[in-house]
C-alpha cells in the first residue's frame, strides 16, 4: 500500500478546488481578489484536471527547483510536488496569473488547513522558496497573520519527532522578519516573534538548531533596512540577542557536557561583529570567563568567536581600539602549552588577526602591543610540532607585512636609542634575533625566513640595529656542516636589496684585498649574493671600492701565472671575474648616474676592447643601465653623451673576425648593446656612423666578413637615421639586393626591412618619397632573390603594400605569383610572411575599391591563374586560396564560394599528393567556416570527389580523411555520409561512429563525476584561432595513429613474451611435475612433434 502522502495531497487538492478554502486578499498593491466559482464550474475543473498538471507546466520560475523532484523516489519530494500541483491548479481555476503573491496567499491558507507533518513540511518548503520573491510591502502588511500562523506551526511541531516542517517554518519566519522595515521592530510583537526564533538556537536537534541560527544571523546581518541610506549602526534586536546568549551560557555554567554553551558560542562566532560596542564588551567578558573552565572544545569555540570578531573588520561602533587592545591583553592569560598543537595554532591565528585589526583602528596602539606578541610567538619556535613552528613564522611574516611595512616610510633611520614607536621595532627585532641562539637550532630555517622578511620590510630604515645580526648570520654560515646556507644567502640578499651593499660590507667586510697569506677567502660567498640581489645602489661605490679590488686581484693573478702557480692564478682570476659580475646589479636603478657614470665610462670602454673575458658582462651592464637605469631625460642624455666613445669600440669589436671578436654569443651580446645604445644616441651622430659604414661597405679593402658585420650594424642603425642619410644608404645597398652572395643579399633586404618597419618620421618620409623607386627595384630583383632573402624581402613588401593606393594596383598584381610560390618556402618565417602579405594584398584590393566584393573578386581572379600552372604552383595556389577564404569569408559572395568549392573538388582527382593534400586542407577549413545549409547543397559533390581518390592517395592521407569524415558526420549525420561514400570507406566510418560513441560515453561519465545535471551537449567542434591551427591537427593525429600502432605491437610482443608452453612426455607418457628436470620442459615458444 502506498503512503498516505499523496492521498493527503489529493484531499487537499479537492478541498481547495471545491472552494472550502478561500484565497485571501493579501495586499492593496499586489493582490488579486479570487472569487469562488460556482459549483458546476468547479466540478468541471475537478474532472478535467489531471493530478499533477500544475507541476510540469508551472510558469513561475521560483519553483523550477521543485520540478526536478518529480523523478525522485523520496516520499517528501513527491509530497512537495503534489502540493505545488494542487496549489497551482487552485490559482489557475480562479483566474490567477501565478505570481509569487498569489502562491504566498494560497500556501498560507493551505498551511492552516493541512494536518500531517509531511504535508506541513511540503507547504513550509514551498513557502520558504516563494517568500524570497514576495514583495516586501505584502509581507509587512501581512506580518501579523503570517507570523501567527508560523508560530502556531512552530509550537505544534516543537516536540515532534520529524524536524522537516519545523526547520522550514523557522526559515520562513526568518525571511518574514528580514523583510520588515525599521518601524516594525519598535513593536513588542515583532521582538516576541524574533525571540521565538532565537530560542530554537539551542535546540537539541542539529537541523532545527542550524536553521534557527542561520535565520537569526540573516535577520541581524541581512535585514533590508540595514542596507538603506538611513541604516542604523546595528540591528534593534542585537542587544537582546546578546543578552540571550550571555544568559544561556551562564545558565549552562560549567556542566560537564557544555553542549548548550558550545551551541551559543557557535552562534556568537557569527553574530559578535553585528553587536554594539557595550554589548560586545559584555559578550567578550563572558567568553573569557567561560574559557577559564579549561574545557578544550569550549576554549576552542571561544577563540574562534574572537577570531571571527577580529577578521570581520568591524567598525569602531562595534569594536573600539581600546576594547581590541584589552582583549589582546586578556588573551595572554590563555596561551596554550607549546606541546598543544591545535590550541596553539588557533591562539596564534587569533592574535594575528587581533593585531592586524588593531593596526587598522589605531597604528600606535598596535605597535605598542606587537613586541609582547613577537616575544610570545618566538617561544612557539621551541614547540616539538613542526606545524606550530611554521604557523608561528607565518604569523610574524604576516604582522611584518600588514602592520609594520605600510608605516615604515614615515619613520626616519632607527637606532638602538630611538624613542617610541622606533623603540618597539627594536624590541621586535631583538626577539627575532634571539632565534639565532642555539636553543632555537631546530627551527633555524623558519627563523631565517622571518629575518629575511624583516630585512625586506625594515632594512632601509633599521640597518643600524641590524648590523650585529648580519655579523651573526655570516658567522653562523661558516659553522661546520651548517645545513641552512641557502636560507642565510636569501636573508643576506634581502638585506643587500634594502640596505645596499655599502651597509652590508661595513657590517661584514669582504676580507679580500689581494694580500692574503692563505687562500681560504671565508667571505667569498658574499660575491654571488651581492651579484644576485644588489640594485638601487650607488655606481660610485662600485667605482671606488670594487674596481680597484678587481684590478688588484687581476694583477695578483698575473703574478701567480708568471710564477707558474696556475691554481692560485685561477683562484684570483675567478675572484676578479666575480667582482666584475656585480656591475649589472649596480647598473639596475642606480641612484647616481649623473655624477658617477663619467668616472666609470673610460674603464668600461677599455674592458670591452681589451678584455674579451669581461666583454659579455660589461655589455650586459651597459644594456641594463640604458633600459633600467636611465629613468629621466637628464640620465639618458648623460649616458648618451658617451655614445661617441662606446659605439666605435663596439663597432670595431663586432667587425673583428671570431678569433679576436669572441664567439657568436659574444658577438650577439655586442650587437644587442649597439641596438640598446642607439636608442639614446643623438640622430646626427648615428648619421655620421652610417656614412662611415657605407664607405667601408663599398671599400675594396673590406673582407666579406667585415662587410657582413657592417651590414648587421647598418641594420641596427638604419631606423635612427634622417631622410638624407637613408637615401644615401639606399643607393649603397641597392646593388646588393641582386648580389649573387646570398648572405649579402639577405642582409641588404634586412636593412630595407628595418627602414620600412621603423615608426620614426624620417623612415616613413623616406618610404613615401621613394615608393615608386622601391616598387621597380623590388620587381627587378625578383628573379635574383635567393631563398634565404625571401623572409626579409616579403616583410619589406608587406610594409610597402600597406602604404599603397589605387594607382599602384599593377604593382600588387605583379607580386601575386611570387607570393603564392613563397607559401611553400623552406623557411618557416618566409612562409608565415607570405601568408601575411597575401592577406595584406587582399586588404589593399578592398582599399582600392570600389566595393569589397568586387575588389576581392578581382584579386581572386589573379590568384586563380595559378591553378593553370605547374604542379607546385597549383598546390601553392590552393594553400593561398584557403588562407584568403579563411580571412575574407565575410566579404565573398555566395556564388564565388560555390565556384571555389567546385574547383577544389575537381583538384582532388589530381595524381599529385601535394595538390590533394592542399585540397583536403581547403575542404577542412570550409567545413569549419561555411554554414551547414550552404554546404548541404554541395555535400554530394564533395564526398564524391573524396570517394573517387585513388587507393594510393587514400592510404597516404588516411588520417586526414578520417579527420574530415568525423567533421562530415558531426555536421550531416552518419547515414547521409555513409550513403554518399563508396563501400570501401564504410569500415572507416563504422570505426569513427564507435570512437565517437566511446568519447561521448566518457564525457558523460566525467560530467556525472562532477555532479552536473545538464544534458550532454553535442560534441564541440574544435575551431582554431588561425588557419594554421585548423590544418595542424591532421599531422598530429597521424603521429598519434603511428604511436598507437607501435603501442599495439609492443603489447602483442609483451603478451607473447609472457606466454610459455609445456613439452609433454613422448608416447602418451604423463608429465611428472616432481621430476627434478621438469623445468627443462618449459618452452618459450610452441613446440610440436616433427
């Protein structure tokens, strides 16, 4: 027999339909008077309406969640569906519009009519959904009736064994209270209803208690009037709520279970930030009293309540700075033992939030309290639990970053005798510094991490009080078998970044001067640390301290070399090289470029020209200085002033053959430095250098290497020259454009490319004035253009085509054959540039006009001509057409697309693989870009063309074809594609269908795993951002297929290796497994009698 739930629902449905339950008037603004129909009409409605007709077609979105319950086997879900269907039918039968107000009215009437707990729960659940969307004026007007009805249900269900109805009604009560305006809370009845809800916060049943606590929180924190312009500082019910909590805790006292206390503490955790200051103080006193009970759970919950209060960043009206400070002081009486893992971590976290909140309210008071916390936290480093040590370190780091760092700029230099607030900082640092003593040795790695943060945040102002600590760190690092050298290096590095190298070396001298008697160099580890961390320092310090040191060390190395002591010489040579490697760091944001660079420039120039071993380092330093050191115009001008000295040196070094000029990496470094220096060099000076370079280029004395090097330098200089110099340069390199020496030709094109691409006004003016000449030169040099020169040549053409207007159309027309052929160049860069130029030519034709469609039609006719050429030309043309179709599909007329598609289908009959490959690529792009309706007209032509491929083509392009068929099947379905392809393809198509079904199944399983209720979407069609991405996956799939094949063969071999045979006895003699020689009868391969 079925449960009486649905029977009860049918009874309710009939009662509502017969009109015995009236739909009440709900409000003046949002109500509908529903008159009872006469009995005959009601009877008709009853007979014609199916039981749940109001559920599946319920139009109110509030109940969309309920419609999912229909398939559930839960009796409660079925009851909810039944009630919703009945209520919807009533509203419809009386001509309602199914608004939230109507549902509220009928459901409230129903709530008073039903009796069984199951139906009450269902009605309450639906009310809970609809109340969220009922207009506030309705709920304010009907508050008295609604609250009376809800309280009636609450009192009747308070002791019931079923909690569903009770918790949903409590939720409804909370929603009703939330919607009331501020005036309503001045009436005793409102507070009475609220206290009814509040009393359930200590209910014995978890679900009821949770619903009540959630409801109370939502009322105090989320009432609508709390978000208006005239919102009060706290909710009117907050004081009485706090009083209730305090009374409940005191009533529970120190009972053994302390269950009620825990429940109230859980409520306070959410509510404390909503209370006014006086009430917060009372609650906090109660919390501190209850913590004296030494009940572990109670103490933990109370700490969580404090943590929540501090984390909420409440206003001063809730938590004044003085109260915050008093709580901090009080909490020191509750510091757990260092061996108590969880309580100690909770205490640390709470104190951290307390001080951060105090810092927000009043910085000075916070700083006054921090030294004590630092001292207490350092004691946690002695804990046997590593988690506590990590948490303590994290607490100190957070406090330094959030409470100390933001205010450091306001402090001057801090000394040991400085008054407050600097004195507080000294105490904090002393506490952390004490962590370097031996009793903390197990936690040194964390102590060093905290010191690193201290140096980072305070090092700039506090270096006088940190010098002793730096010495301790360096002494510690020299201890035998010290395990934390990396951490010390990071901490000292942080000190270098903020204090600067001068302060560090005053505190911890390098102890290297070239006069050592032993070769220990205990502080040499500082050099790599300085190299990695120095920045924002004085360049003058490098000049005055490190340059003389490097010179001394170098001379000492030479002395040892002459004395034949190679090991000692190598050590000193390495040290002087390490000193030089500090230079790029000193060039990063230096503070004295204007005063110090001139004293260093001469030495750097000599190092570049005379010291190949130092050349990369010095070049890197110059580049760093230009990019990261010259931040003002004056600094750029100061460094640029020395271009006349540095550039000739760099030019000479670069022009030397590799034996003298260093390896290719060094030469690249020199060229990069030239490029960097040119950005701050006076243009007139660049023109002078360019003139000299042109003379050397044409000089018969220059070797080929020198000419190529000079051309590299000219490429770098060309964008910075004036129009006159560019004209002269152009005349110089013009013959090289047709040179038979490929390298010369390529570099000449590179010069032209840089000029064409440069954004500077002189270059743009030069291009405009020489446009005609450039066109004729580039066309004349077409036949002699070598393959390596294609990439820069195409780039030149690209920049020129961008500037052309309609009268230059013949020039663009003349380029078409070359660009098409370049789409299959060996160089990837050339191919890429060819496609870019092709697209730019299309844009140029659109620019030439008159209409985009006509212009593109003209351009495509030029490209079509390639289809009548050689096999290579045809495949290149198809590639070009594919790219153009991808780019300009929106500008092409329908007839053009259809004509193009038919021509490509004809090309599939070609005997040449390259042509077929290109045609298949076009079809693939078409499938992704063209509308299905248009494709449907041509699917027969396309599939017939694919189906007529020769066996050789089919085998060779099997993966490309498979990929294509997948896309056809996804667009047009399996049966249609199968019907249009010959029988030899059917096996492949069946395999594809199986693979697709498998992948769909796997997708469905993955979706089920992440609990998605949505239905499986059709497989997404992968669409790349570019044509290259679309065409790339076929090659990848071929490789994957080969990999799968190899894997299959390997598994087969492995299976065979794992197999064994037994050689049985001859003449039916049974095999004796106890025979000592039986192992000889196990064979690795099958054996049979001959």
